[in-house]
C-alpha cells in the first residue's frame, strides 16, 4: 500500500503528509518570484489555500477532499494559449507560443 500523499495547491505535485508543510512555503516563494518576472498581462493573483473542514472529532482531514480541492486550485493556475487553446503555466506559455502555429 502506498503511503498517503497530499497534493500541493500551488504546483499540483504530490508530497508526503510530513513534507507538505515544508514544501508549501517554499513553493509559494518560488511562485512569487516567477510571477513577478512575467509580463503584466500574464501575472495572476496569489493562489489561495483551499479550506477543507475536519470530518472527525479527532481533527482529521478528509484527505480525498483535501487533494481534490488542491488539484482544482493548481489547475486554475493554468492559462490557455490564444492560438491552440491548450493550458500552461504562464512562464511555460511564453515558450509554447514561440512555436505554436495556427492550423
């Protein structure tokens, strides 16, 4: 059985339940650095951590709901290409658009 993982709401990658609390602040700093370097029209608001209510009296989170909310948040960070409609992170969209040709 695989150990439980948590999806980062910023980048969409999976991390262990112990390391996600270390990863998220670092990921957010990286997000800010990358966002600040983008052209103004591609900059986006800071992603907000989804709030998931505890489901048990012991204070446990519903890991499935938490991961689903984090995945949706990460997917909302993607920007569509004006030419082909595929979605990319804003810094990758710039690279993609150099070679994207209309059909």
